[in-house]
C-alpha cells in the first residue's frame, strides 16, 4: 500500500497523510491509557517476553497509566496466516539482529535506570478487539459528497485529511491542477487508506483547462465545496493585483459549481476574501442562483480569538466562543470580546493589544515560518470546523458560526457575523 501511494504521487511524496492519521490514532490510545480514562488496545511493535519467538514483534498491546501494560498473545491463525508467519519471522529476525548489533556498539548519553518487560501473555489468550472511540449516532449522520478545490496544496492536504475523518462525508473529491507539487490523485490514494466510510477520488486539470469543461464527475451532486485556492500575496503586489489574479481562479471554480452543483454550499478561502466573496456571490445572483450559497470562511479569526482568550485567562478554549464580525483582513477583523462570558472578564486595558493580536495573527505565523509559509495548518483546522458545521446543518442539526456572506445586518451588503447553518446552508443571519 505504501508503494501504491508513492506511485500515485509520481515519486513526489509518500504516505504522509495516512501516516499522520495513524500516528494520531496511536497517540490517542497512549494518552487515553496514561490519563487513566480507559485501557486502550492497539497493534504496536514492542519488546516481547524472553520466551517469545522473537524479542521484538508487532501485536496487540494494552496501554495503561505507565505506557505498555500488556503485550497480548497472537491468537489462532488460518493456514495462510501460518505460512505468512514463517515468512515474516525469517525476515524480521534479520532486521532485529541488525538493530541489536547496532545497539551493542553504541550508547545513549544519559543515566541508566531500571525497567521491566511488559507482562507476558497467558498461554491461550484470545485476540482482543480493537477499541475505537464512539462515533456519532448513525441516526444523526449524513452521507454527503464534499470536494476540496486546491486539495493538493498547503492548506488543501491537511483540510482533506480532516474532512476524510468527518462522519458525515461519504465521498471526498480532491481537485487541483496538474502543476501542483503533489498530484491530486496521490493525495486521494493516500487518504483512501484511512479506515473511514468515505471513498476518496482525485481529479486534476491543466492550468489552461477550464473546470467547467473538465469537472462534471468531480462536482456533480456535491453538497459542500471547499476552496483553499489562489496565489498568496507577493512583495510589491497590491490588494487590487491580488484580486485580479485570485478572482479569476475563484470564478473558474464557481462557474463549474454553478453548472454541476448549484445547490452546494461553497466555502471560499481565496484572498482577498473581503472582495472575492462579494464578486462570486454577485455572479451567482446574476445567474439566478442563491448568493447565500457563497460563503467566506472567516472561522480562523474566531479560532484565534478563542485560543488567545484562553491563554490570557487560563480557561479551556473549547468553552470560549468569541464572535468575530466585519471582514477577514486587518482592521476589518473585529473580535467582540464583550459577548463571551470568559473574554469579558479580561481587563479593559488589555483588550486593545488582544484585538491587534487577533488581527495580526496571520503575519505572526508568516514571520515565525521565516517567510517560508503561512497559516496553512490552522487554516485547514478552521476550514474543517466550518465544514463540520455546514454538514451538521445539512444533516438536520443546526449550528451557529461566524461567516462572511451577503448580509442585511448592517449598512454593508457583505459582512461577517453569526449565522444559522441548517438544511439549506445559511438559513438565517443573526443580528
């Protein structure tokens, strides 16, 4: 499977996304055990008892408050599996011996301490089932088709990883240009290895091709289209220059959506959002389509405000919800701290700096990355949070989020504010 992903990515990457998912699943099992919440069982490659066939092997292990609590017996195997066992042990012994030989000629520069092997398994222990966290009740889970346009990019890949784990998503389409650093088909192949219900497909077109001519299969029947696309602002570029380039990119995608999935919710992460969203919504309206289907994802501003308030107050950000209204750039980002019960306890003299911190957070990330990247990971997280809220609403469980969309809440025709997300997308703008 790993080789399949490398081949699908054209040698431009390996199974990074599925490996990240697997690593997070493993870490969740370990941390659950360490926290004493419950003993969790996963397959892991660990040291075995002295009487085992090999000193190191992968098997089911139980994690407790001290890490590995027990390495379990392997249980009964079929005839085919017994044959494979012999092949496995022969090859594995050579590789283990190589590792042990290395350890005999090297040492760690730290103080020696005592340890004990994991408790040996009983002679006839039965195989234990993997214990996975409970999922949302099937009665409340939708089966929706989602497309991520720009899905092979810096925001797109982690966004696809998160959306592939959403229980509402039954089909995920990854679309990007053929000139992307990693082929969209490779990203899809990587994500298709997650043990989730959704199928994943990749689509790519040349930069001179029009999505409306090429993406019928990709976009038809989509319920949600997330668009982390466009080029970043470069030194010397004005916002007008950036709009000229990125509005054209957004228009091509929106045009295809208008033809193949006109009822889908479109979440745009295309800068400058404050101008691109009105442009695309007005184009939709010109075609007799619902402009409220075009939404600017300003969720990251809310995420940042919640996090920063949590840092100042020492409270859990999961229980903080600061509305951020206005727009999605610079001074147009207006966190309303006074409307959150935790944030409003912050002394008034600290609020102006906190306000600036939220406004300039994107620049802080660019500076921290030494100009080699932007807020790709936090934006992917925010996009997935927005996507979850939309899909929850479509499934009949209304959600309230701050988004940038057409609005009559102020004198401005477009504004970021709280909206109700329901079975039709944005069902109400809250004033």
